[in-house]
């Protein structure tokens, strides 16, 4: 049965739920929010990006002091994957498998839910990780570690803010019972939407201020364009979204930011 939403859920419980849901760090040992709070996790998704981005950037800077940059970049990417439990990568793999191998809505959803990884998924995640690795390496080698540190946090949080809009734009295509995590994200209120925007935009504003707002239009326009095309794809193929769609959307929007950064 779908968990009912308690309008009196504390905002602190919502934040705790987001960090527990989107990371593998033992926040649950400190506090256990009510089950209903997990339906609101997208409202604080960008805030978790502050943490995962800071850890990834921090690992990159720390390792670069005593290891070659190419190894430091690889370790930084591994660090984020370990923190998130490859949650978003799993979503991207399932999405590519389903959309690549499925010929209709129901078949696509069946493939996406299947725990087995197909050829499309393997090839997709390999090419994604290679592209992400080389883009991050190029950014760090040409722009410096402080620039890269700020950019990693900004790209992580901003991409999650953009990806989070999908739950407002499309219906969820499964039931709570069919969902992998037994949770259906709720659509957020205007107040929650403003909070989501601030969480995602603030690190980006800090980054753009650091680079004197050079090319700010592209840093906004290109990820939004990617978001739009993926929204259209989801609507056409399955008529809505799933949790896998959210994870894949975040990674692909973030990747577009790294591409933009290397084009400027």
C-alpha cells in the first residue's frame, strides 16, 4: 500500500530521509525518519549533491598531492560511486537496457525492473563512465583543482535540481508495490520547489562567480535542453517516469555540464 503523506512531517526528517535514501553513509544510525518522509526525498536531492560533490572534489584534490592526476580522477569517481551505492548508475544502466531492448511500454518497464544487465546496459554504462572520466580529467588538468572542486559540487547539485523537475512534469508509471524501493515520490509544493531551486542554484552561482560568470548562459541552457529532450523521450516511450529515469536523468544532465565546461 502506498504510504500516506503526513503534512506535518518535519523538514529535518525530510532532509534525513534524503541523505539516507541517496547515500550509503550510515545516517540511519543517527536518526530514523518516518516512512512518509521518503516520499519527499527529491525535495532535498540537490542538498545531497553538496555532500557527494564535496567528497568527490575533496578526494580529487587530496589524492592529486601524492598521486598522478589520472589516478586521482579515477579514485574520486570511485569515491562518489561508493557513497551513493551506484544508485544513479544503476538507473542509467536499466534505462538504456529498457529503452534499447524494449519495443513497447510494458516490455520496456519489464526490462528496466529486471536485475539482469543486458548488452545495451553494459555498453551504455561503460561509454558513460569513460566519457565522464575523460571530461573530469580534462577539466582538472586544464582548469586547476580549485576550479574543478567548485565545478564538481555545482554540477552535482544543479543537475539534481534539474532532474528533480521530472516528477512535476510526468506521472509515475508504477505503483508503490511495483517500485524497487517501495516509494513513490510526491509532487512538491511551491515552497518545496523554491527550496529545491535554492539548493541546486547556490553552488552554481558560487562557481559562476568564481569564473566571473563567463559562459553562464550555456551552463544554464544546455542542461535544460538535455532535460527537455529526455522528458520528451520518457513521455513517448513509457508515458511517465520511474526511479531509474530520475537517476539516469541526473547523470546525463550532469554529463552535459561537463561537456559544456570543456567546450568553453
